[in-house]
C-alpha cells in the first residue's frame, strides 16, 4: 500500500511537470498555418512570435533550436496573398545562420519571390533552383523529402500547373501527379482530377487539413438514386466534398440516377512579386 | 590579409560602439514611429518598469492587443528585459517580445482579437523598421 502511494505521488508529480511543459509557449519564425484546434487559417506574423499551440503538421516545419519555421506551400491552409511559383527543392531562408530548405517535389508556391540571383533560373514565371546544395541539405533530404511530400499528397489540386520544361541546368526530379485512385459505390460517382470514388460503404479520407474548396450541387430529388451503406445523399441539395477531394470549377456535370461531379484543379497565380522571405528579422 | 583584419576590427568596433551608444531607438522615437504607422500610444500609462528590468515602461491597448513598451539604458539590459517580457506574454494565444535599439515591444493577444496575426504583423513590421 505504501509503495502504491509512492508510485501515485511520483506519477502526480510527473503529470504536473508535463502539464507545465505543455503550457510553455511555442516559438515560430515567419508566417505559418494555424493549428486546427485554434480555428485553422493562416498566421501572417513574419517576426519571431509565440503561440500557445504547437504546429499541426510538424513535417512542414524546420526546427531551428526551439523555433519552428514553416517551409511549405501555404495554399491548402487558407493563405490569401501573393504567390510565386517554384519547381522542386530550393533554399528558403536562413534563421540564426542555419539554412532552411523547401523539400516539396514539383510545382508549388510560396508567398515570396525567388531572389534575383544566378542560382535561380526563372522560366514562364516558375523559379527553378540551379545552385548548389550544402551538406545540411543532403543530411536532411532523405527523411524530409518523404514526410513533406506525404503531407502534400492530398493537396494535388492546390498545385499550380506548370507548362514549361525545366532548364537544362536544373538537376531535380520531374514530378508526376499521383495516379487516380478508383473506389466505386452504387448510384454515386464523384470524379475529380486524380480521384474517382465508387463502392459500398465508401469512405474517402485524408488527414485533416484546412477545408478544401466546396461545391454545392443542387440535384432535383427524383433524379437521385442512392443505395449502399455509408453513402449519404441529402436531397434535393447534394453536398460533395471532403479533405483530399477537390470538386469544383467549370464543367461541373450532374446526372441522375447516378451523380457525376467533375471539375478541374490546378491553381495559377499571377500575383505581383514582393521580395524574398524575411525570416529572422526583429531580433 | 592583415589590412582586411584591421578593416574588419575597425568596422566591428564602430558597430559595437553604435550598438551600445546613445543612438539606439528610444521610447520617444517608438511613439512617433508607431504613431505614424497608425498605432497611437497616447493612452498608454506608466507601468512597473522593474518587472521588465527597464528604466521606463508604459502599458496600454494597441489594435485590441495588450501592449507594453519599455526603454533601457543598454542593449544588454534589453536582452534581460526581453526574457521577462516573454514571461508576460506566456499565456496569450499569440504574443511577441521584440527589441529594437534601447526599446522593447511586447504584444499579447489574450482575447483572440487578432486571429490571423494581421494586426501584430503590421505593428511589428513598423517597429522593426524604426531606426
């Protein structure tokens, strides 16, 4: 009994210590997505700052000491602002002298413009990094490439469409959009670029991120036939959506008894350029 | 090489002197600078400077955020005050503790008045640009 009391006291003390550790503010440098439990969206503070929450997608951050630096494409996270197209890996900035890299394969955007330097070749508004990578990049690359690109897999529709070939000086890997995933269910077919959903008890899931673009499709009730467990159709309005599934844009088709919703993804940006990221200022 | 070393040493000496000298940003300039960026500190009241190891501190509301600005005698003292400032920010949803010259700026969003940090971004951008 006495031993039990000792164990209980030790556990209580440990919990108290852990509780205190969680209450510590988390440090960020630069803008970043806001954690979903805090309402989501995008935090636009460039200067070093603190929040009471840790980042949702730690893989999209590079940690420098105890500070998180968001290195990803902000498009899927409610970011509204200037966008500049990049293709493949490139340095982002340096914080306290430590270089920060973007490890996103293929086309993506950042809120900042590539610096005007011989290390970047810009073709058709797309920046390709053709400069050297240092040892730090090579050390981080094997792990970071895997985790960062896994995070962006559900967001194919947010990627810009790049129609230029990489310059010959560029030595990165050409990105190929993931193949279509087909799932089938009676009566309901949802089609989007790269995604087809079919099948009884269909669940199309993806990690929880910011809400994807939504399309409300109004279907006359008599023309909708629904069968199969796990498929919900509320008529006369039918809402089709979910993380990882992009439905929308021109060319939306609605047919019954099956419902087909089609659209195209891709995001172009022709925003004005606003200079390179300014991480690490104001210290 | 030797010349380069001398030039470097001289530059460093000038830079260090300037850092510790009286030319750094002061509270008065901070008032003027933030005021011209649209963030008036006119309603700020004297605050307990000892809490932030400062010579002078003022506290008030800035764009719906809790704010404290302090002035220090040296840049070393600012660093000390910044630590204390981070403690003041601690429990806020979002907060900043930034220094510039002989001044310290603390902002704390305790009531989610600035959910996307747009106001904090504007204030800190104006503050860090002051010289």
